[in-house]
C-alpha cells in the first residue's frame, strides 16, 4: 500500500509547490504592472484566494505522512518515556480523529463541488475577471480524502508496531 501512497503524496505536494511558484510569478507580475505601467493585472486577488486553499490541501497528505504536521507534543513526549502504552493509544486516537475530520471535510466538500460544477459557480467580477471555483474545491476534496487515508495508515502502523511512522509511509 505504501508503494501507492508515497508517490501520490509527493505528486500532490509537487503540484502544490508548482502552484506556489505560479502564485509568486503572478504577484510579481501584478506588482510590476502596477508600478511600471500603472495597470494591475485583473483577477490576481481571486486567483490567489483560490490557490492558497488548494495549496494547503494538496500539501497536507505529505505533511501528515512525513510527521511534519504541527502539534503540541510536550505531553506526548513525556508520556512516551513514562507511559509508552498510553502514548501509543493517544497517538492512535489522534490519527483516527484526524482521519475522521478530514473525511468529514471531504464528504462535505463533495456536495459543494458538484453544485459548483452543475451551476458554474465562479469568483470575480463579470466583465472584468472570473474564475471557476471547482478546481480549488476539487483540490480540497482530493487533499482531505488522501490525508485521511494517510492518518488511517499511520494509526494502523502504530498499532502493528512500526517504530518509525515516517519510514512506514513516506519512504
């Protein structure tokens, strides 16, 4: 299973990285247009709003798989030394909760995505600039569903005794 998970995580993270680079080019072009030609690019704000959300959800599965998701682990570190079984249980519960939360997001976004496609929802000002919102919603759906799968695999690996969770999924 990790043969499928790891490349998919990396592909999603790479797409997110490319979007960051494109955002940077778009913002720099907009700034140059404003100051050099007194003519900003239309729709930059709308595109940036959509791509920021897409980037977060596209990079989330790899963040989870590599153990880079931010969490306060002062209590967890102490429990690992003093009560390893409690720490293991806590880690499994954290991972399963994360999977459930992300799958709830995926379930909820599915309806919004299908509605956005069916009704051609867009952001922007007609006549100036418009962009469909469904690509960003699709990124949220894919990232949250795949992130939930990563959390589930981590919980299974903790339960089966894999000592280095990062190695089990990410490499």
